[in-house]
């Protein structure tokens, strides 16, 4: 496992940050501001992810997109762009059509069993899906609690509670605690 951690910012996109979006994470702005601070501190060891709809949904994704047909837009759609407040921080970006971002593309950037610092949205969907898969694969993961936003405050806390059960593979910290580390 690498000694220097990677910062992974999950899905800081318009679809999750726009208050008019059905998928808006209510505390998105606060999380995004902390993500920018973290990305600045991690520099070239930062990677951002983007969730996009598949060109052709298959399996359980078929009924999912029947429920959310408005989300079946091309990957380059404005809906799936990073928000303006974080876009300048994103020098490396990985795209996936799945909630979990622990994909071959992300591992190609950060390695197979890295030390990760993870933040983003939604805590109770894409963040938890990524964190648990990465930890299960042997990554050491720190979730930055105030740099994440859930679909609601209650769901955010529930997801943090679940991820904390995976200690010592997964730990929780605030932005200030992460930035204070040597």
C-alpha cells in the first residue's frame, strides 16, 4: 500500500449540486467547498469521478432509468459536468456508469491497494458504494465527513454510520483533521 494517500472526489456534478435537480444533495455547496480545499492540498494526487448514464441500460439499470428517464443523457451533457466551483480543481477525471467508482479506470490512476481520502456525493449512494468496494479490495480509506453530502442529512449520517463499521479499513475524519496531517 502506498504511503502517500490519493484524494478521490466523487461525483461533484451539476445533477447533484443544482437545487432544481431531483438528485440534488442539500449540503452540496458545503461539501464542494471542502473538496476544493482538499484537492488543493493533495495537488496531482487528486482524482475526480463523474457518474454518467450508460448509452444503453442493461439488467437492473433498465427499471432504474425507467424511474429516472430524464437522466438518460449523453456523458457530455451539461447535467453530468462537474460544477463550476470544483471543475478547476479536477486535473484527472474518471467516468463510470455505476454508483461505485472503484473501477479498473480509477485503480489505473491510484493503484490496486492505495491509501485513499474520499469525499463527494451522495454519501448514501456513490460514496458508500465506492468506499466499501475499495476497502474490501484492500485499500485504506478515510472518508471526509464534512466534504460529503447525502440525499438528506439523515441519510448522510446513516451512510457514515455504516462505513464506520468497517474500521480499521475505513476511518472518518473532518476536512480540518485531514489537512492537519503531516
